[in-house]
């Protein structure tokens, strides 16, 4: 009995026959796996390296990756009239990254990842406060339910851990980054935003990293390079997912990160999720997913029409 392996052209033919939303789902699953592997690497490094230094090295390597693409057409694409807004976005972004890295290194991997899914909940609040958007009862209810899930998850033993609070602050900062992106995207090119984010984030993160610096070992450098590769791969897969599939169809598959993180946490760090964590994470995911699908549905309406 022989097994026939499809040729390169055969695999391509099979892939092309997959519906666009199916392709998008597979891209999103791949991105979720890469993100989870990156989180695993961060947790591994956190056993011997401060999260401030990990964040700096992550942004530094990321800047080195972005630089040749940003400068391939000279300095013209880097011209901007809102340099202050870029700096504010980078400062907020690195604050979020530092917080998430701290949470990953001090909490079970799946717990830290689950708390990052509160970002859509915070984004609802920021949309009201900073963008003046009107939110009606359905999304307010989903937001309240989501934060109820947070309470179930982090207060299971009658105490609120510092790392959990830091994780929630990180999610808030990442939501605030989305607000900055909405403002910047009106005038700035994607490569311009990516360049200044990496540039300023590297500078800002270098300050706290200098106080806790230890010389990385060759093994640490290898892991950091892998983190950069996993991060770039995750971003690429996510972009491809939304490029080929509908947002409402592919977004739910991003929550596979919670499953992947749980698996990696169990096999690599011997972490076993408890019942309150699973229940709280389920509530957070359900409410966040409702908000994402609701936003996508409202985006199809005519301008000025709101049914939330």
C-alpha cells in the first residue's frame, strides 16, 4: 500500500478550492498558534530576565525587521506632521506590552491570555469617553457581562493578584492604542505608523530596561530571535486572515489562542487551568465575541444609522 503525497501544485490546488472564509479561518488559527508560541517564549525568558528587558529586546529586534522596509523608498514615507501623536501611541503601546509581558511571566499562560481578551470591553468604554460614540444597551450589557467574567476569573480565591491587575491595565492600554490608530490612519501610511511605533517604543522601553539589564546568554538571544519570528509570523497571518475572509467569520478563531496557550502551559510549564478560570474566560470570550460581531454588523449599515 502506497501513500501519495500531493505535489506543491497539488497543495496549491487544494488550497485554492477552500472557500475564502475557510482560508481566513486557517490563517487566523496559524496566527493564534504563533502568538501562543511567542507568549510561551516570553514566559520562558521571564524565569531569568525582567519583563522590562524582554520588552525592550522584543521592540529592538522588531525595529531592525521594519527598518529596511521603511527605508526602501528613502525617507519620504517617514515624513509626518503628527510626530507627537506617534510618540503618544508608542508610549501607550509599550506600556501595554510591558504589562502583558509582566502578566505572562507571573500568571499561568492561559490566564494571562484570557485577560488580554478584555480589550474589546475597554474599547467600548474608550469609544464613549474619547471618541464620543453612542453605545446602547446591548453592547453595554455585553461589556458588563464581560467584566463579570473577569471578576469570576481573578477573584476565585477571594483575592485579586497584582499580576491580574497589570494584565487588565495592559488590555486597557492596547485598547487605547486602537483609538490612536483610528486617528493616525486618517493621515498616515501603514509603514509610517509601523516605523514610528517601533522606533519610539525601542527608545521608551530602553529607559526602564537599563535599570534591570543583564547580559543575555546565547540561548536567550536565540529565544528572542524566535520571538521576533513568531511575532512577525502572527501579524502576517492575522493580516492575511482579514484580507481573504470576512471579519465576522474569521474573528472567532482568534480565541483559539486560549486553547493553544492552555495546551502549551500544561505541557511546558505543568499549568492546569481550574474551573473558575475556565468559566471566567468563557464569559469574557463570549461577551467580547458578541461585541466584535455587533461592531462588524453595524459597520454594514448606512452612515449615521445606529441600532446598538
